[in-house]
C-alpha cells in the first residue's frame, strides 16, 4: 500500500512492546533528521546525517503507545514524504510489517533526500 506525498509527521501504528528496527539513508546536501515518537511523546529515534550515505544510521527500539509519529525534516524544515507499507501475514496473523518513507526536501522531486525503513516483528529472539 502506498500513499501520495504528504507533510509529516506521519502517524503509524506499531506493536507496543515489540522490537522495531529502522534505517536512514541520505542523498542530500541539507542535514536530514528522522524523529520517531510514541503517543506519550517519548523520543524513540532522533538521527541526523547528510551527504550520500546508504544506511547512514540504523537502530532498534521497543514500540510504545500508539499512534507513533514519524517526522523527516531537512535543515529543520519539514519535508514532503511518500510512504508505503507492507505486512507479512501467516495464518491470518501478521509476523512483521514494514513501512517505507521517501522524502523530498527542496522540490526537485527525486524523493531520496531521506529514505527510511521501519520494520517491526511479532516475534524476536
Ligand atoms: Ca530532492
């Protein structure tokens, strides 16, 4: 499922207490920032980078209270963001779900200034 470009922050529902992994890639002159919070305002990810760097930053966190918000900005200004999501389902139960976010910070329409993946898993370990 994909969505047209929108201004972030974008709301996503994660599984509370389940591990989520994330990555940030940049192809941008401006400094990109990825900020992910839970509904209580807890900051789960706050990562910045610039230049052409694939998997510039990666990490994990535990999902908190829904809805979570994902915000991508460049030099402190909110970017336009395309989003898509896909779930793996087995026997009617999701085993993982992945969101993709691609941001545009200036208007040239390449939508790769930031590229973010966010996956969470029903099971871990
Ligand atoms: Ca761009």
